[in-house]
């Protein structure tokens, strides 16, 4: 039997699958972390390095294909499997699985609200956590494989998307101030105390090391970045950045450029904001970019190294990776950007603002098109097969695509409705 622990639960019917996964783990000789999953968007911000960069091209024209209405608000991004199934977490406590045309395939009821983006492993299993500290693993058809209630403290809310390795191991953080490492069968391998409250997703580098960013509880005026290896709950190192204020906030996920061995993180520091570029080999700051307002957005990294980050001044900044100088600045029509940018295969960027406008922006910073969604956007848009999926805090998921895609969908729907 595949037993997670004396505090977890497991579906007995998953025993054979667990045994097969064990054999797969034993046969693996290397970890292919950068090319982890065949899903185009398996987790928050496209991949487990949190680059926000998609392998697909986004839509050229802003045509609404369909809308899905959840029963609760949506603060998380959807994820998309290789077959195009869309998985969506809502504050109503449900995880929804949708078809390409927006029909509901199934839904799973968790015990509490879901605020974080779910994650997919390379076998199609889903991982997500709720506000009561339960960590779930489902099969692609919505069957519970295992669940585990995180130990430690009374506040165990999970607000960050889990990180999944190629062998099915998973990492998740909670407001118990801890990082938890799970094996593929749901066994808790270790738990590590953190320097502060983690409100963002952990990131993985190309060697499987785990990176977290949080505000230091012992020194509220400092940002702490910690690195953990897969084998130990003791951090390899901790980097601290003085923020010059005790009134700070961070929900930005770290983004890792594996080619340049860099980590980028955004933070609200007092009334302003900061983007920090850290050399992971030397643990030295490459540059600091200051902003007049705070940064809640997670940075995205283009193929050429350009960093894109949204700011609470309503602007999207494109920064040079060497010195952090501005390559261009795009002004939205709203006072704030809460969400994170996403980049498609050809370098176009997609982002939403606090007034509910979705923007497509060229690689040179020019406006390509906009769509008015009329609700705050706090997530990152998801790019998949020429489509753009955008979640809204008023409980909607919008699916945008080109006119050709809309015509094909209309033709398929019409054929299905014809008498046979």
C-alpha cells in the first residue's frame, strides 16, 4: 500500500500506480528540471523557474471564445495540461476541470478556500493546497490520490503554488513559517523552518534546488531569500536585503534565469518598490532597481534576458539584465498592476491591470490590443495553443483567441447540434 503517514490519507486503488512511480524514480539517472513537464503551463508563471515564458504564441486578435463562471472569486492562474484541459482553483473551495470549449469535466471539493495556482507533474497529477493547510494530490480525472494536513502552528494557510520535480516530489509552503518536502507517494520527507511568512510560490533551479523569498520575522525591515537542496531541511544559504523600512510586503515569486544563473524578486519596501537581481553563484547583488510604488508582480524573463515586471504605479517595466536600466516602460490605463506579466514564444507580453483591462504588448513595448474585462486581475494570464486564459476576481475565466479559432469552435458546436 502507498501510505503517506499516520496523518495523511491515501486512495488504496492507487497502490499499483505508486509502485510503478517508484520504479520510474529508480530508473531515473538525472533530473530534467527545466524541461519538467510536457504540459505547456503546468504551474504558476508557466514553469517551475517561474519565468512567465511560454513555448506557445499568444492570440493576435482579442476575440472572446468563451467565459466560465465559478462560484467564488479567483485569485489564482489556471494551469493547462497537454490535452488542453484547464484546471482552475477558486475561493469557493472547488478545483474545476474544463474542456477546450469551456464545458465542465469535473470538480473537486476541498475543505477550505483555494487561493493558490495548482501545479501539474509530468504524469498529469494535480497538486494544490487550501487555507486550512490540507495539501492534495489528484489524478487527471479528479480522483483523490492522497491528502495531507500540514503540521505546525494554527495558521497553515497555503498561498503559494507548489513546486514539483520530475520524479513527482513536491514542495509547498504555509503560514506556519515552514517549507514542506513530500515524496511522490505523499510521504512527508522533511519540514524546514523559514525566516518569515511565505506568501509566494517556491522556485526550482536547473539542479533541483528550492528557492523561497519572505520578509524576515526577526528583522521586519529585511527581505530573506533562502536556498534548500532536495535532501535536507537545513538551508544551503540565506541572503538578506535591507529594505530601509519596517512597512514591507512581498507576494512576488522569485524568477530564475538558469542561463545567467540569476534570481529576480520584487518587493514593496515602504511606500516604494524594488526589484533585486541576485547572482546565485556568488550570492552578490547584480543590481537593484527602485520604483516610486510597490511591486506585487512576479517578474517574467524573456528569452534574451529582459526582465518584465508590473508596478503599483500602473506601469510595466522592461529592464536590461546587466544593469537593470529601463529598455522601455508601458503605461496602462489603470492606477495599479497587481498581477504578473506572461510572455509568449515571439516575445509579446500579456498582462492585466486593476481596472480589468487585458493588454497585449509587443517585444518593443508597443500596445497591440486591449480587452476590457471590468474586474480586477490579480493573476498572470496563461498562454496555450494560441489562446489566452485570464482569471478575474469577480469569479470569471475569460478565454481569448484569434478569429480563426473562434470560427472553428463555432463550426464544431454547430455540427454537434445538427440532427443525425
